[in-house]
């Protein structure tokens, strides 16, 4: 087959996302905190945008005061429609500004070369993670350099709960040493604080915590060593027979074991607490729902009047300056339109959720109706992907509590009275278990019968699935003897 070159003309339709449309989609799915950061960044990068700050009692705002201070004589000359000294606008660079400000030794709050401004108070108040805490103890210990390096390898292979993820042979290979030195390093790390760190499994973790509590050679150690399987299944009578002690002694030992820490590294987690901020507030007034979008700490943007006046005198601007301002103007206008569209879309989606889940918001019960993204999309005449972006990582504060938007969407479960939400079924299961007798907890079959009494008919395996999703243990592990 001969290879030849051809020139063909084809007509095809393609959907191309412009940068502006991509920005609009991005703003739509951003949670509130990330939206605030994104708008603050745009505010710094685009001179055509300015932040509308709440007015002070004297009628002036921080924005107007700042603008007047920065523009000074130039702004007044523009307001009087006189010729503007353009060299004052474009001839003074940020480098000149920083050099002038930095010459007197003042800290500008900017860092260079990756350096961080950190005071001794910042260092002492920073919370150590588990790795830093253990390495700090290691460096205070008197051990050989080989043992120190091997122990540091061991510490590096601990997970956030404090359990060792690597085997002895793997530690020896990583530290380039022998197995005996690796075993000694693991034993050394296991003696560090917190007690139980460096264990391979839960059983070893609990055993390591006995020595600091002077519980070695006691019934507690015997149960952890020779009766761990019975302990897991709460076969307390079997433990009493096995170790030839009374049931009361077994229960006392089990109570001590329950007080041990199964996750010794949890108190040294370096993860930061993420505070959820509601995107929408919903309240009821005179029988009607009131929807308020949360704009706290969100920059209130508008086009800069100063630069708009400057652009009205295009003939006096250079070509590069004019092109730059026109580009920034288009970006600013599109950003404001996208932000406004985002707010309108979130408002409409909230209205639609209120319409579908009106019973939930009118009553104090947690029963919601089956709902999916397609229902909201059809109601608002929008694409399902748009609804997905709007409801992702968004939260609603209402009299019933704080809920993610996705909470109101659930699959339908068939019952004798028709379809019911899977969220409602989970809520019933959780309530049954909270009200159960701890000495005779409900098994999955009992829960099925109680759901039937409420006209909800589902299979036992479905109950087990929902119980596992709720992170509720089986009835054998929920049983309490005291």
C-alpha cells in the first residue's frame, strides 16, 4: 500500500471550554473558604477590581480612604477632568516601592528564597506530629550512630496511629544493617513515649502499655496474651473458665483493657482541624422559608472607578498599557458575572431542595424523601453536572442543624407504603441501637422486625450494610456485662 499525502477539508462540531468558561465552572464548585482565597488572589492580580468595604460611621469606607491615599494628587486631577500625569501611574514599579520601604529596615511581611518568618513563640506553640516527637526523644537518647539511624528508619515507617508498617527484614534492608540491630531498634522505639508506639498489631500495642502501668504478670496480661480472641468476641465467661478466676475479676481486667489506647499516635496527629462554614442559611418566617447566602469574609468586588476613568482616556495611553487594561477589564467583568451566576445557581438549587424536602424542614423528624441530582436538574432545567458541582462541598445551616447539600440526596428503598429514603432507614437503625438494652443488644434480625413495625421492609443483609456504613459494631461486640 502506497503512502501518500492528502489535503482534506472536514466539518466537525466540538465543544471547547474557553478559559472564561473554565473559570466559571471552577467558581461554581468551590467551597466558601476556597472561594474567598480565589477572589482575594484575583483582587491582588487585577487592578481593575477593588474590594467594597463596609462604610464607617463617618460615611467613608476603607476602600475610598486607601484609594485616595494611594492615588493622591493623580486621583484628584482625574476627578477634575484635567490631564493625568501618566508617568505617576505606569512609571513607578513595585520594585521601587519595596526598595523604598525596605531601606529603613521595616519588615514588609514578604519572604524571599523560601525563608519563613518564625518567632520563638511560633516554634514553641507549634504542635509536634508523631514523627517529630519521637525523633526529638531519639536525639536526646544516648545511643550509637548506627542504632540512631536504624531507629529513625523505624520511626519513619510508623503510620499516624503509631503502628509499624514494615517488617524486621525490611527495616534492616532500608537501614543497611543486620536483622539483630533492626530488632534492637524496634525494641528501643517501643520504649519511647507514647506507650504502645511501634507495635505491629493491636494486641502488641496493648501489651506494650502494661509495663508503665505496672500491670505485668497480672490477669490483664494473661487475657491479652492467651485470651485475645475471646476478648474480641466478649466471651467473658469463657475467659473466667480458662484462667480459673471469677467473672467479676475478668470484668475488672476487661475494664482496664478498655481504658488502654488502641491508637497511641492519635494525640500527635499533624492534621489540622477543618472548620465547616455554611454556604447558605435557611430559616422560616411566617410560614415561608428565607434563604440567605453567606458572604462573610468574601471580598465584595466591583470595577475600579479610578481605572475606568483612566480607560476613558485611551488616546493618551500607550498601546501596551491600553491592551493590558482592556485584558484586565474583560477578565474582571467575566469574574463578576461568573460570581453572580454562582450565587444565583446556589440560591435556585437551595430553593429546589426546600421544595422537594419541605417535610424535613417543616418538622423536627429526620425523615427525608428519596431525591437524586436528576430531579433537581429537571426542576431547574439545568444539566445534571451543574447540579453536581453546586452541591459538592457545600453546606446548609438550618434550624435542624448543619448539613451538606448531598445529605438531602439519597436512594429509594422499597417499603410496604412505597419508597422511602435510605437516609431515613439509617436514621431508624441508629435510633434503635441508641435505645437498645446494652446487656441484650439488637441483632440485625431484630432490627429488621422493628423496621417492619414501621412499615419498612428490607432484607437483613441490607440492615448489615447500613450498620457497617454507620460504623456500628455487631451485637456481639456491643454487649456489655456491667
